[in-house]
């Protein structure tokens, strides 16, 4: 399949430098190692939901993803959910359901109520205040890498989901929500 071809290409030619490799290894061992099967969730919100950018994929609602995660949790005995999101409201929804069983890297998140509807996330003052682009990029890459190490994967169609699919060796179950375009 096409994804297998690109996954092999990625594994053959894309390498993280030693500093990043060590950092990712350490984060994996801090957050995911030895915790049994984990459900990885990539849930976009903020500007995807507010602006509904034409030609971009419609993202699943947090409730839709939470319900699917609960089903997987029950069926496969997963204790933990690893969530990657930039949206503080989505993060809060997951905390309310999963509590201490929710894993995530510490990162800046933005609530939709604090967003200016005219601009994309990259131009939001709450997002760029005290901005460190290297730290943001490292946090994003770390989230995608950790998602690729989970046993199960739930995500809307996004560029990040494609990155996860390239980095993984495969999942026991994956669901990429295809809800059409804005």
C-alpha cells in the first residue's frame, strides 16, 4: 500500500539527531513505557473548528472521540489515553472523563473562547506570547512520536496524523475519521 511505501521510506531516510533521539527516548520512558496498552488520540480544535478552512478535513467532535476511546478501553483493557491537542477545551473534556488516566506532554494550549476568529492559531496572541518556535516544534514532534508508539490510534485527518502513520510500526487498531471537507 501507499502508506507502507512511505513508512519504509521514512524509516530508511529520516533520522532524528542525537539530541532529539535522546529527548524522545526519555519522554517515551517517562510517559508511556510499561503502562500496558495505550490509546493515542490526536484531536485538533481551535482554528480548525472556528474558521472551518475551506478544503480542510472536518474534525471529529471531542465527544465522538471520547466515546470511541471508551469502547477501545473496555474491549482491550487499556488503562491510559495519550492525548495530543492544542485546544484547552478539548483537553479539559478528556480530563473530565479520563482523569489521572490521561497522559499528555506539557504544552501551551488555547481555549476557543480566547481566540480571535479572524486569525489562525499561528497568529493568536495567546499562542505566540513568549513564543519559542523551537520549543513548540519539539513539543509537536514529541507528541506525534509518542502517538506513533501507542497501541491504538484515533485521529481526524490532519498532517499530524500522516506523520504518526509514517513513524509507527503499526497499531492494533486505528481509526482516522473521514467526515468530509469544510
